[in-house]
C-alpha cells in the first residue's frame, strides 16, 4: 500500500495537495508500529497500552477541538460550518496564522489538552481490559458488528434530523444542525450544476426575459454595443475594494462611533450609490463582481474555478483602450486563487512578494498593512504616469480583517486591541494617507477613484439572505470631473464598473450583466447570493431560488424609526409572500440560468 500510494495514481493524488504524503505517513506509521509489536514481544503490552491511550487521547482531543472550533466559527460567521470552512482548509497558512493572532491559543489549547488528558485517563482506566485480554476473533466480530450498526444508524439519523431543520428562523436551524454534517454538505456542494439542482425554464424564454432587463442583447448571449454620449475620456482609474466593509460602518447609515471620518467626508464630495448591494459574502465574490460584472453563480466563485481565464472583464476593456492594468494586494495573491485569476485575465500583480523589507513597516498573517500598500500604490502609479499611458489599478485592502491588527499610534484605538472598529478605522486612516499623497502627484487631477466594499463584515441573519448583511457603500470620486451627488436607486455591485465606463463615454462591445445605472433604460434590481441560495431584489420583493428546485419569496418593508436619511435606510422586515410573483421568479431564474449557461458553454470569454 505504501508503494502504491508513493508511485500509483490513487484517489489521494486526484485530490492533490499534501494528501498523498499524509497517506504515506499514516501507512508508514502503521507498518512501523506493527513491526514493533511483531519483533518486540516482551514489550507488546507496554506498546499496546501507550498506543491505546494515545489513540483515545487523540479522539477525545479531536471531539473537543471540533466543539471549540464550532463555537468560534459561530462567533465569527453566525452559522455552523459552511462553504467558508471548506475554503479555509485549503489555505492553512493564512487560516492558522489568523487563529494564532486572533485568539488566546495557548490558554485554549492548554485547557483543551488538560481536559482531554483527564477524560482519557478515565476512559483508559475503565476500558483497558480490552488490551490486557485481547478479544477472541468471534468477540471482535461482535464488537465490529455493533460498531457498524451504530455507524449506519448515525449515517441514517443525522441526515433525517437535518430534514427537521425547517424553521423560518435561520439561526434556529443553524443552532440545531450538526456541524460536521454541514461541513460534509458544503464540501459536496462546492460546485453546483445549476441545471441539475435549480428550477429552470426553456433557454429561449430565459434569454427573452433577460433581454427585457438588459437592453440591446440578441440571441442567446449578453453581447451588445455600448455607445458613449461623447468623446471617450481616458482618465486614469483607481478601483479600491475595501475588505469586509459594511454600509452600517459609515455615519450616513447610522453609525455613531465615528470610525470612518475620512470616508464620511469623501462621500460628500463624490457620486454616492446609497442603495447598493454586494453580490455575496466572500472577497472572491466581490472581486468577481467588479471584475467580470457577472451574477454570482451557484457553487464556487469563478475566481476559484479552473476555467477562470480569458474572461470578459473590466481589465480587458481597459486594455483595449490602451491602459496599463494591475491588481494590487497587500497579502499573497496566491490566496483564494487571486493570482491565477487576475494573471489569467491580463492583469499584472503587485502583492506583498513584490515589496522589499524597507517598504514594510507592519504586517500580520494577511499581509502588509494598508498604509504600506498605499505607499506602494503611489510608487506604482508614479511610475506608470511616466509611461505616457493611462493606468487602471485595482487595489484590494486587507487590514479590516480578523485579527484586526495594525500599527500602533495611528488612530485612537490601539493596534493590538484586535477590535473590528479599530480595523475599520485604521483602513479609513490608511485611505486618508493614500489620498493625501495622491493629491500631491501630477496624475491626480486626471484620475477617477472608485471605492466599494467587497462584502459586508458578516452574513448571518434570520433569513437565508438578510438584506442588511449585503448592503455596502460605494462612491466615485473625481473632483472637477464628477459632481457630488447621490444616486438612490436600487443597484448591484456588478453595475459599478459599467457605470464608471459610461461616465468615461467608453465605446465597447459588452458582455456584462452589469449596467450603467445612469442610463434611462436601467431597471433597478440587485442580485445577492450565498454559494447555493441565489436571490433577486426587485419591486420590494426578494426572490430566492435554491437547490432541489426550491423557490421562496419575501415581501420587503422598511422598518420604522431608523435614524438615518431615507436614502440610507437599510433595515427591512422580510415576510413570506402570500401569493407568488411568478414574473419575478422567472426573472430570477433567467439571470442565474443564463449566467450558468454562458459559463458552461464558454460564451463569456474576452
């Protein structure tokens, strides 16, 4: 078996990563231990005792560790294990580093190991007869039979109990669910075939409905000609996506803690999109939205898929217009497959690997602090401005992410307090430093700045898609070019970049689902989703389509006594709709079915 795993093409090799090495280590260890028992008969009882004790200790530790992990995962995300947990297992360096920096690991594990040791002691004390007097073959068969009966019973019972998680309150369902089983389901559903799991309509009908929402498309595609209102304006463009930046962090949306003083001021000098929703609850979904301007399809983000290259993207449009195109990220762009995605779509990468030691003043497990990346961004833009070509730079921030550590003595919240408010306020401070430097550069007056969150700080709520957990701020800032104003109509994260291109009067052939919301033919709507629940907000109704051809609809009504201006109010009551709005169900299906179809048939290429 050892040689087979070492040199054969086993299922472990198919999964890749370190699994073949783990398999070889496990079988090698089993072989070694069997050899010790075989060749050292005088020490068999001692070896067997300590092996038995270690295995019991290991199982007890894993069971208790899982309980602790579920608690902290709930504390972070408000749910039991889900798709995020599956994703995080792939990036062990960042995740383990995040845990080490975010939580009191040494005290936790000290208590864990002491507790496991005590429990193991009592288990071994009362069950060591099984190793002192080894069961006969018939007794082993009975014990094994009992084990398999109990295993089969658990495998049948847990899925059955999962069907009873049918409360209208998602928190209640999550609390009663089995974390390991939820992890298993999330692992299986990392890639979902829309046409297998979701409600569908005939393809020609789906595209016909989509045509009524996106003006100018023909046949079974989203291809259309975009004509600017005047001469093209080739200003530099800086797109800043802010990590985990909920709308309710800002003063306009009701926050009274003054944690975004710079952005609050900048918003008043910008074109603000006050009623905008993120497409998902992961960074890769936000990156997908502003790069591909594409709906969040079922399963994994396009960023993480194998077929993620040569897509029709914002970077592709800017390259057509003669721009230098770069993606800037303070961490290692290998994380979340960002490097593969952006390089595969024509972006040059600037990440923490490109920074020299003297350029780094502070870093944590996620990368260099936002100030360091702001300084690097200024350096990159100065170099690009000398080339004579316009530039499009997309900068993804990192500091507003657990463990929320950043340099001390920058804001009034200590950098080692590990406070979310501190993380938000430090990112706001870093952006202020960036703009202070940018205003001193020759290229500033010829640059448009787009600032938008990648997703909200958390995603859990009482319903599958709680609206306040998807509402994000967004603004376009370019003094002397774009007048300060508020756009209050409902819109999606996928509309931000097409709207910018409209302001620049770009002429191009588009495949984007995102639209220029400033055009008269735009019909307000927003697309929001998890990895399996796909939603459409329109006409004060939230329509959700889910696996097993499920459909839910909720009537949305603003909650009273919200202490903010009407255009910034973000809290809604979501009541189950008594009578189905079939037109909205079909429109929801048309968005997600056609998007899945275009990806499947490779029709969303550049």
